């Protein structure tokens, strides 16, 4: 007989897994870090899959505009597989976020936003003339 797991079962197992490392002398931040790392990894996997799906959709559109039905059909089948994987990865991230929420006592996990790079306006042509 196969046991069917629910999302709450998986969350409970993940919490048990993290709490396994809880011992005297181990700071709570380690457990939070383990949970944060899981969220980060799940989010990166989801982002990568979304990029793959965007790329294949662009490829599909190109094949359709070129009237290449065979290539468009292959792209469509591949997009369908990616979509199924995307749904799984979304659920995985939701599970990891729920674990993080519980471990931190109610803090929502959010991906870190990359800070914009402040560019300086350097006259590269002038610099090239100086060294030439």
C-alpha cells in the first residue's frame, strides 16, 4: 500500500529535519539559515525553469512565424513538459516558504533584490587615447 503525502505532511517532515540539528549550543540562526537556504535554492530552480519556458515560447513563436510546423510542434511538446515541471517547482517553493515561516516565527521569506549598480560616466574613448 502506498502512503500518500500531503503538503502539510511534507512541511512537518522538513521541520523535523531542521529540528534534528537543534542541540545545546547551536544558535537558532543556524536553523533559520538552513530554511533560508532551502527557499533560496527552490526559488533559483523556479527562476531557471521560468527562463527556460520563456526561451521555448520565443522559439515556438519564431517557428510559427517561419511556418515550420514540425519544429513548432517539438517546441510545444517541450513547453508542456516545462510547464508541468514549473508547477512542481512552484509547490516546492511554497513548501519551503511555509517551513521558513514556521522556523522564524512568522517571517515571510522574500528573495533578495539585487542592488542596482551605480555606473559612473567615464569617457572610455578619452581613456583609450591616453594609453594609445
